[in-house]
């Protein structure tokens, strides 16, 4: 499937929001699967179960995976 070029269409283009929403929902499913990991395993990647729960409470307009990457990056882990 072709990717929606948000930069070319503009952030608020009506053509991009359904694609972005689908990507965010898929990202939320992948992030929620991280809750199955132990605290030790999450710590290995610079995260905690609290971090995962926190980003899953973000509004649907925000990608939780991007938020987790930023949290881990601030802790010196590159995901």
C-alpha cells in the first residue's frame, strides 16, 4: 500500500487522517503487547510497565510508539 506523504499533502489533509489513524491503532496494539514483558525485560530496552501504561492513555491522535521511543531516548537507549 502506498504511504501517505503527510508533508506533501499537509498535516491536516482529509486524505491522510484515516491512514494515520490506522497506523496509530496498529501501533497501540503493538505497544500494548509490551505489557506482556516482565519489568526486567522492559528495563533492558529502557522502559517500564508504567511508561507503557502511560503512553496507552495518550489521546488517539498521538502515536504511543513515538512517545516510548522518546522516553527511551531520554534514558540513553536508542530504539
